[in-house]
C-alpha cells in the first residue's frame, strides 16, 4: 500500500470487526470521528492518539498540538498528554532534550499536563517517530462529533487550508522550494505559519461551541480539506456542496503548492477547523470565531446523502476530488523514487 491513511473502505471494514461491548463508550471508532468519548462520572472523557511522522525539527511540539486539536474538535478541553517516543540509534542527548522541551512548552501553551509515556532507541528507523495520546474532558451538554451534520446545515472553515502542509514543506523541502524560485524570505514566512497563525484550533472550537448551533466539527489533517470534508460526510451520512471560491487560501500556500505542483485541497491541513451548523447560527459562529482572533468563512452547504459530494467553481460543478494519500506524502515518495 502507498504511504498515508488507510483507504476509508478498508478502515471501515477493519473497524466493523471490533467488538462493541462496553456501554460506557459514547463515541467509539469510526471513519471521520476525531476521538473516542467515554462516560466518566459527571463528565465525559475524550481520548485521542495520533503519530507524528513527517516533521522532525519540532516533533514534540507537533504531537501535542495535533492531538489537542482532535480533542478540541469534540468540543472538549485537552488535559493530559502521553507520548511514545521512538528514536533512531543516531539520536543524541541533545535531540532527546529538545523533544522533551518541546512537549513541555506545548503542553504549557494549551493548559495540558504531560503525565507519562514510553521512550526507546529503536533499530531500523532513520528519524524520530512520536505517537502522542491526549486525554480531555467535556461537559455532557457540550460534546460535538463529526456525525451530527444534517441537510440544510452550512459548512464553515476556520483560518484557511493547508497551514500545516505549507509550514512542513518549508521546513522539510527548503532546497527544493528555493530551486523552484521561491525567495528565502517567502520560505521563512512559510516556516513560521506554524506559529502565526499557528496550528491550534482550541480558541476557534471554544468560540464556535460557545456561540451555539454547531451540529458537527472535524479536524482536517492528513489528506487535506478534501479528505476532511469526505470524512465528515461519511460520519454524518450526508452530501456536501462546497464553493471552491469561498475556501480561504493563504497566498504563501498557493505559492508553495504551485512551485511543487501540489493541490492545496489534498495537503495536510492542521490549523483549520471544519464546522457544520444550522443556517440561523452560522453568522453568529463566524463572528464569534473572528472575535476570538481567528478567521472563519462559510464555504458550502450540507445536502442529502444521495446528492453526493461536489465542488463548485464559478459555473463549473464537479465531484469533490479524492486524495488516496496526502499531497506531501506523494511528493516525498516521488523524491525518494528519483533518488533510488
């Protein structure tokens, strides 16, 4: 199989084989769901695990924020973080110190606490791999899933697409970008998208849920916005009509993707949050997100499942594109094949 997420049909087949015997599981495994939700006294426990495999220079920082975003997409607050860190034999004490420092600083930024995990030096790998696990909590009347979108809802996107992908490419493929004509200043600005506007969707999630009327939320990550939209459609059993011209796209992202012949719709997209909401609440949610310091835009509508997933650009209507693997994985695979 190609690098990237398991195909949705294969993942659904595997998840369908899992036993469901614990009545305390409110939200279990499912295509498009960001995290599990478990009954836990007067609150709900929200649990998420996600690996970091692309980034290397800020792997600890990434792990905290990427996992926290999936907790936030459930309307919950991230509280406790664990990490399983696999290091190559070439790792140094300075490398380990840097990763632990990143984890500590990132947890402090979002108000979470690092509570444990596992570390080992592993044969057969060339760079660090970190698998994070974030636990959060949420009041029973505030948790959101990816499965609540219904026909007639509007689709809202915060910030813009492929913030993470743009920053990753600037960090991991700088020589390639410079050879394609980007300036040092542009690559530096793209690198800094990790921090300005940043990857965290916590503020946007809090603002949207606080405004009321949210029916579903989803954190589009690997596979980009197009895959995130498809996942929310699968989870909610709905169709979608997306206005291509309404999708916020940073000029830097456009420049980086054009230079490398990548489609921003399929580029890893942490930093944005997908929201579906009742039409009456949409403007209030957009305004609340903007008041929190983020941007937000209405990019489409939810349709009945039979109407499928479409992307409208001007007068042209076409199927929403599919990305079997993330555009960044495709690029790195091509580069590896050329070197081989």
